[in-house]
C-alpha cells in the first residue's frame, strides 16, 4: 500500500473522467491518500474558482471529487515547509509529501514534474512525482 498525495489539477481533471479519474480511483481503492490544511485550502479555492466557469453539473462533480478526497484522505500536520518548486504555490504539495512520507505525488503540473529527484531528496521529500498515466502504468 503506497502513501500518495494528489495535486488539485488531477482532481479537477478526474471530474471529467479518463486517465486522471482512473488514477484517483486506484488511489482510493488500495492506497492511502494524504491531505494537509494548505492543500485543503487550495482545493477549496480551485472549486470556488471553477464554480463560476463550469456548467453547474461539472462544477458539482469537481466539488464532489474534492469532498471525497477530504473525507477519505488522512490529514497530516505539516511542520516544515519545503521550498523547491519554481512555482512557490506548489510547494504545499511537496511539504505534504515530506510530512506524510509519501511514495508518490500524482500531478500534471509541469512545475512539479520537472523537479530533479536529487533536489527532492536533498530537501527530504521521499516521493516520486508522476503523472496519472505513469501512476497507472506502475505495478503498485
């Protein structure tokens, strides 16, 4: 059983089906997902922003995915902030991954995907950063 952090962009994409939905479903059926206060705030902000841009049915699907994550994920208190990503707003995921001792961070965000493994290790972030497709192709 792997310890996993899921980026908000993957959850938004999962609301529309396809590979992101398959990856999220796999996480919740056999792995442990983790959430922090900072990531929860980002998820809520994304849901609010999308509510005005999507048809009501799609916005409701996004909100439901976020609620499912919040209800099923293990809450972790992040004591130490990590500053590695070129987009500082994404550091909350790395901080959570470190605190949760995550095996994987699932994301479609290029700012996270391009971080060298050596930089992650140097900052004590133990996970592999993978796309939903890469996660599904793994034997986890």
